[in-house]
C-alpha cells in the first residue's frame, strides 16, 4: 500500500509523519451508489483520530450521508466520489482537526473542555489551539468524544504508528498493556536473590567466573558482530549495550540459559538498562536476539520491535543490525533470508517504504565492510523491486480511474439515461 506524508505539502521523503494513501471503492448503482473507504481505519490510526471523524467530515463537506460500522470496518459516504477529491478533503480535515494551530505538527490529541470547546493539544510544542467551532463536525465530536484510551498517546506517525506508544504513563496502548502484564509476573534480580535464586534464574550473573565465561563465548565473529557501528570506544561488555547483547545471546533460541525470552522479558530488560528508547539498542537487539531462523523469529518478537523502533534513527540501526546479522554472523541468510526479513519488518510496519528504498541504493561502511554492504543490498533487490511494483500498481489504478472517467463521458451521448450507472461501473474497474 502506498504511503504519503500526513502533510502532503511537505515534499521531504524522510518526513517522519506518514499515513496510507486514501483508497476508494464505488459500490451500488443509481440512487444506491456509495463510496467505501477500505483503508480508513489505517489512515485514522496514523492520525490518532477515530475513523468516524474524517468520514463524517467528508459527509459535511460534500453534503452527503455517511455510515460506519466499526465491527466490520466499513466507512461509507453516499454517492460516487473519486479518490483524488476525497484526498483533498482529507487534507482539509488534517489542517482543521489534526495539525497544531501553532507549530503545524500532527502530534496532537483532541480535548473537549467543560465549556464544550474542542482543542488540539500538541505534544510537540505544548500549546493548545482551538478548532473552528462553526464547523458541523464539532457537534459530532462533542457527541462522540475521542476514546479515553487515546489519552496521552503521541500524535500522528507513520502508517502503523511511528512513535506511537512513546508517551508517558497515560499512553498505555494494547502493546504496552500486554508487555506490562507479562512483565509484572517476572521477578526482578533482587526478588530472586531474596528468595534464594534457583536453577531457572534468568537474571545476569555478575560473578567473575560468569563474566569470564561470557567473554569467552563472545570470542570470534559473534563478539565482533555485537560491536556498534558508531561510538565503538564507548561500548564494551560492561556497558548497558554489552550487557543487553550478552543477555540476549543467553536467552534466545538455543542460548546458554536453555530458554527463550518472551517479548515482554526482552523489553523489560532494555528498560532495566535504560536503553529501551535508544536507537543503538535496536541494532544490538536484532543481532543478539535472532539466529539463522530470523525470518521466522521476527514475527514472534514483532511486538517488541514495534515498541522500540520509533524513528528514522531506529530504522537505520535496525537495518544496521540486519546487515551484521546476515553479513557477519550468518552469511547463509544473505541469498534468501535478507528479502524475507525485510518483508517481515515491512509487514509489521517498522520500516518506512521510502526509507528502505533509500537504504537499498546507498552502500555504507558504517556497520559492515563495503563488500558485505553491497552483498546485503544486492540480496535485498527482490524486496525493493516488489516495493516499486506495488507503487507502480497503485499509480496504474489511479490512471485507470481517470481513463474510465473519460470513457464514461465519451459514451454519455449513447446512454444518456444511464450516465450515473456507467460511471459507477467504470470506477469499479
């Protein structure tokens, strides 16, 4: 699915706030013709707004009836409306009800005051700016206020929620709740020590013997591969990143501890070390957690990846970890594993389409040597070609909409009485 900047007037391809390109589907005939927006939920999630708000906004602007069913995920505007027209209206909705009135940042949440005013609370600049209370949508918003679970979350992000869930204690999205629920049952190292420990103790043993054993285990490529691509002098086995990497090696599939850490345990360990929001931690996470079965393991740990990859820097570190995992630790992954891993990461929405395209065309010596970097990117070619093809198909769909509209006009004289029905059939193609 094509992805665009939330502010379509911003041409920067690395603009961090992204959303899916609005799509439409015309259904019905005659007086029963209607426009379905199949990806409204995804768009609304990127804007941190209920999908009913932009749908109702379209109805207000077009003077058309709207209907929505959250259970079946159907959002409908009566009448036949072309996708480009609705995209323009969506820009208007974003400007009026999403962007901060001061800094024009989309990281906002709607607040309803006791006086019945609707405000945009900006998480970026901290200001609260009002909306046009004369607009008909404000009445709908007041009658159907935003769900409380959205309180305190970051505003808009990339499709799928870039930076979502980075907020404070009030930003308990479903992922955070699940991780906290699982983590609550995991005893801390202090609790384990107080209870006398045990054979299944998964906390890091800091005795001299244990440290020596871990250092020995890190000899060779495995140890070298966990060195970060930058600030190398600062990172050793005693740093938070080194400790995190060793813990991952011990607690991953086939690790020395004989058990596999859950996503909640991995995230909790990163939190304990104070690196859960650091982009460098993502590289260590990818290298230390995954094995030669990484294409299958990514799905299992999707929750923690989504939680920790929250910016372009995080994406860069993620891809750096992928380069080192495939290029240094498990070269057997290079031929077929690289495109599969990229596809998995793209499908769980931790990679931006434009960002990964740029990565694929720029060889870098930051994480691996130049030759290895080239090999990994060459192996990524099938996935990058798939992205280009998907975008081309989206463009063709738009062209087809224009062509079919022209055909409808050309045939208007022949079937004047059925113009509306012909237009609907053509738009369906």
